[in-house]
RNA sequence: GUGACCAUAGCUCAGUUGGUUAGAGCACUGGAUUGUGGUUCCAGGGGUCGGGGGUUCGAAUCCCCUUGGUCACCCCA
């Protein structure tokens, strides 16, 4: 049988894992610096928890887990005969793999509300699964690194999350643009053009502005049944130019008749004022065409794009006023962000940013000469490890050439020989694999040399 | 879910208008070198040419189906 992976699943070898871990560690360090605490939730959730939270498209992409044993016989045969794939599939499964980390987090908060001190700040680094067709920058299994805070309406949270974006990407050496918008502004715009009930259609269309252009958006709005007059007004929003302050003034003027719209402008302005007091290195861009697909966002929305590499967004997030509401806990607002580990990796690999990364691996290899020599080397090895030096011994008394090749392939910088001559002298012979130089010294001298 | 392109050794690929026994580089194993790798030289193992069917005297090559991959759309980290 030929080994293979299911579609969209990937292995990560040691080389890749070292780089991935580096990214994760950078992100975690910043999260913890801001007082976020770790959480893990299971890969599998009940479908009732997951469905209906991500919009129609999201439900389609949920990976479902087949019911166990006899239960599958209770499937909806009628749905099968009617070729209703969705209903039939739902009758076969009661559980699914998590689609993101936010909904499981909301579930956790509701289930543990009595234990939790609010505002509750948690971070979570785990895989999520989507039954999408894999392509560039898109995987069926990928890691999200989330930080969320629930139980606080303060826009200070948004400001801090923006700062987290900034610090993480500074730390990784990436240039990004952090795009910010507010769903209330989009709602206000829909209200002003008398299409409040078609908010979703409007946001989906204008979200594509940078992809299909103004004409494309106008066309799509028309196809989605937005009246001509409304489209004309929407056009004036989309063509508005100016710096962040100018845009703000313009929005105030245009949205004056919409209560929710003005609320959105006010929130955005407050956030921008907070951000102005911070020393942010990355580009902050107010982008009123930013919409975000996920249904649950209600306030601020974020999206981060890499400046020097073509790929989808590498981070995203936003505020959700009623995420825990569907689980029975009302009036708890939350806001969170998510780093797309796999895409960040793709960007950094694409830009060659891992080159300078000092990869932490074995520092010393003991050559195995077998017999008494092996026992001696094994002993010396313990001393190095105790001193915190990453060391290993070749487990077999293989040919010298093979052992040297191993050190070479694994980029181990030092090799130690403990042959008969060395055992007799009580010293060890150490070889620098880069320069080829070798010298004999005592174990003590070696310790200070290697830990330096 | 819609569409386009691709599939040859473990990996990256070559293979002429259809023509004899399908090749190269890298990797692996052995040797030149019994205690010295990363350079060199020699030898070796490894293929149902993704799978099935068809056209043909003859198919890796042409046609159909199927599976898998890549990319774009939808949507998204």
C-alpha cells in the first residue's frame, strides 16, 4: 500500500517545525506580555455548537464526524433519496471539527462563567479545519493563534489588540498593513441608502473592491438587487479619498442621519485616538471597504495584509457583541484577533526571512567507537547534558564516515572523539565541523568552551 | 460547489512525428579510504510511466473514464 495523506493535510518535518515554533513563540510571548492566558479546547465539538455561527458558506465547510456504530443506521433516508446532501450529512453526524477558535472559546466561557473572572483574556494556539478546496495559502488544516477578551466593552481592548499586531509583526520582521473598520459604519451606510435589510449583500460586494474594482462592485450590487439610487450613494463612500482624519470627517457628514452609523464613527474615532498615543511601527489604515465574512462581528473589524508578499490576509479579528448569547449568556461583549500561522510561515519563507534565524538543535555529537569506548563516550555525554548543552551520541558503532555524515546533515557544529588514545590521556578530542580544526582538551575545558 | 492545468525512481525533472531494453541529477547503499564529514572517482539497488478502459502491428506519448495534485473563482487565516 502506498502511503498518502488526505487532501489538504500536511506533515511538518523538523526543519519546518523549528520555524513554525519560532513564530508561535514570538506570538505567545506578546500575548502573555499583555496578560492573556492559555486555553485549549478539543478538536471536536458538537455540531449544534458550530453550525449557524459562520454564515451559510461556513456551515458548508464544516468537517463533520460520522456517528459511531449503529447510530449511522438512523440516517435520514428521505433526505438521501431527495439528494439533499446537507440534510443527509447532518443526520449522519452530531459532531464536527472546530472551524475556528472563537466559537469554542465562547462555548467555554458560557460553560465556565461561574469560575471565570471578567474581563477574561485568553490566548489559544491550535489547529482548525475547513473543508475548503486547498490552494495557495489555503489549507484544510491550519493553525490559528487567537487572543480574545470577553466581558469588556472598552475600546482600549481594540487598541491593545492592534498593538499586539504591531509588536508581533515587528518581532517577526514583517511589514504589514493593519486595516481597521467598524461594522456599524457599514450598517449605517446601508441604513442611509435605505437598504438596512441587505447589509450582508452590500458588505460582500464592497469587500471585493480591491479585487474587482469599482465597476465590478457596482455591477455586483446591481445583481444583488440594490436599487440604482442606493448604488450611487454607496459609490460616493467607496470613492472617498483622504487620510485617516479626513475620512473620519467625511464619514461623520455622510452618516449624520444614521444613529448606528454615527456610533460606528465615534467608536472608530476613539480607537484611532488611542492608537495615536501608541508608538506603532506598522501601517494602520482605515478602510471602509473592509467587511469580513464571518457573521458574528458587530463592531470593530481588523484585517492584516503582508506588504511584500501576495497572499490572503495573515491576521484578522473583530468585536462580537453577542457571541455568547446563542449559548445563553447575554450581554457579554468580546473582541479578539487571530494570527494565521501557516500564511505567516508562507510569507516569511517566501521573503527568505528564516535565513538569519539561528536554529536551535544539537550542539555536539559523540562519535561511537563501540565497546568500552561507547561506554566512556556515553558517560561524558551525560556531563555535557547536565551542563545544559544539547548533545547526543551516535547510537550505533557505525563507520566513521556515516557518523560524520550524520553530523553534517544535522548541522551539528561540534563532534567529539573518544577513542583509545583519548581514554588513555583523559582528554577528549573535539572537532569544529565548519573549519575542520580539532583539538584535545579536558572535559572541564570543553564545558566552558561550549557554553560560551 | 464552478473552472483551468498537471501526474514518469524516495525527491526534482528529461523522454523527438507513437517505434526496440524508459533516462539524468540529487538522495540512499557499497568501494577507492581499518580514526575524520562537507570536494572527487567507481559500482549498485530502486519504476505495474497515478489507476482502469480504448485506438494501434506497437502507447509514458493519442482518446475516454477515474483518482490524486496545483491554481483561479466562491469564501477565507
